[in-house]
C-alpha cells in the first residue's frame, strides 16, 4: 500500500488485503434506514472472510487486523 501523505509503502498480509477489499465493497452498497452499510462489523467481516459463521477467535483476528490498519491510518473504525 502506498501512503500519499508521507510517501511510505506498507506491506499487508493477504488476509489484510482481503479485509480491505471487503471494506471497499461494503462502501459501495447503499446504506439501510439506520445509515449502516452491510458487512461492516467485525463479526460480519470475519464471516465474509471465512465463508461461514465466525467464531470468537476469528472475530478477534479480524478486530486485530482492523486495529493494525487503523493505526496505519488506512481505515477509520467507528464505535458501535
């Protein structure tokens, strides 16, 4: 990933890349009546990544990935 702000290059894992793709796809979907887009919570993202209902350990891994991406400034995570 290239950060235009400081010209830094970041290498992300395949899982992080897939997560970023899911987030990007979720941004393209229209919001529901509450203003939420589908697949944007850690449990929903974990389930989408593994293709089945996510377990607590899967959700923890996705949450960790999101925290890492947030610390890099790649994503903004909103509180529930």
